[in-house]
């Protein structure tokens, strides 16, 4: 592992304290939704994406390390994963998974796994 999957990359363009809520999220192969919630917590930074009709209104949790670039002017976040990779991630439920260490490890392992950038 060369980077912490739960931390923003230095090259992402992340401005500390900026509100990412409502930003559009783009996978490598197309749009996946909008940011519903985000956290800048050190060692546990993430975005929660409301996928809308893409995967039947579900939400997905993306560790900050999956973010390649943030375009504040266009309010878009570009992630270094395909739609299929995101869709295959461990299922997310905001009510039970936020703050759950086991789930955190499971998601971190998935995004830091063999298909990692």
C-alpha cells in the first residue's frame, strides 16, 4: 500500500473546509451521482454518493483515496474507479455503516485491493 485509502491525495485539489455536498461524481466511465455527505476526518475521510437511478437510489461510500481530482469551479469530483467497481463494493447503509470499524476495514480492503490504481 503506497497511500492511505482513507486520506485525500495531495494531488486531488481538495481544499480543507470546502463543502462538497451536491458535487457531481464521475467514475472513469461516467456519472454515478452526487455527494450526499462527506467527511474530512483524518484517517477516515470519505464521500457518500447518492446514486439516484443509476443503482436504484442507493448510496455508496467512497474513501477519499479513490478521488483523483476535485474541480471546485465545475463542482465535480473524479474518482479513479469504474462504475462496475463501485457497484461491486460492499453494500452501504448510512444508518448502520457510518462509524462502524468493521465496515470501514471491509471497504478499505476492497478499494485498496487488487484493482487498486
